[in-house]
């Protein structure tokens, strides 16, 4: 069975600085999707970025980028120029793309990011 | 506006009562999901449905039930058999097939047992 591990329960970053959140996963599949979701205090889950495993290029969305290391099964999120609004829980998630009809997501336990003014 | 709505935002239940959480989406998504979130834990899958009139148990289905009679609706009933139902419940939906691989979430329902 697939697993997703976020080993950093909490991280802090100074405003305008860069921070990297770690995520590792375990799977025997070769085709899958990886996601980072943000959950601010409102508790609304917001998609930050997604990566397709067959794509070599790391995904980027404005100040958010990933470092996808398929062989190492690592999927870290880098936030550049951190802003106060980035303070939230961040969840890493995995979804198989191989099994037709299997659309289950597996979530990590989350990393709480604090942004210091 | 297209999106996912959940109601109510806060729900209080007495022990022994069944309660139903509503989830509606107007995104024309095929798949819908229910998750439970407890403090310090990630999201745990309760039930999911990929098409109308079909649904599958997730990892923690005991004490819960669902129905999927319409594409846009996926209500969750928390029964009295659920021993510790106080939690935050999130509903999500996803388009099925093609580039549709991203789940979108509703705002959640906070259930408290009195």
C-alpha cells in the first residue's frame, strides 16, 4: 500500500525568506500524481501545486515550486519570498494514475508553517 | 459560481442520534469523496463515489453511511454506531478521466457530539 510521510510537524520562516517543506512517499507504481494542498485557518483546502510522475520537469506556480525526485520518492515544496498569507497547514498527497477507476488520494499528516514578520 | 458547498458549517449532535452532512457540487464532477480530519492527523477517507448509484468504503467507513442518487449530491450520515464522531468533515469532488485528477474541496463541517 502507498504511504505519504511528512516528517516536519511544524516549520517557521521569516517573511520574504525561502522555506522548503519535505514529503516522502512509498509506492511500487510508476505512474501517479503528487499534490501539495494548503489549509489556512479557515480550514478550506486549497490546491497549491500538482506534479505528474511521468513528467521530468518540476512543477512551478508563481512563488511555489517542487523538487520531485522520483527515484528517491521525494516531493518537497519550496516557497519563495514567504508572505504572511502563506501561514497554514500544508498537506502532501498521492494519487495513483495506474489503476483504472482507483481515484483514492493518500494524504500525509501535514506540516504547520508559521511565517514570522 | 461553480464550487462545492457543505452544510451546515457547525453541527451539534446528542449521543445516540444520527445526523446527515450535506455536500453539493455544481462542477459536473463524477467522483465525490468524504474525509474526516482530526487534530494532528491528515485526512482520512470515509467513503468515495465515482459514479451515481455507486460508492465504496474508504479507510474508516464504520459508523458512517452515504448515498449517491444524484451526480451533484453526496450526503454523509454519521450514525450512532460511530463512537467518536467529533471531528471536521471535508467533502471533495473530482472530474473523472483525462486531465481531471485534482480534487477540489468544500469548506467543511465541524461536528461536535454533546
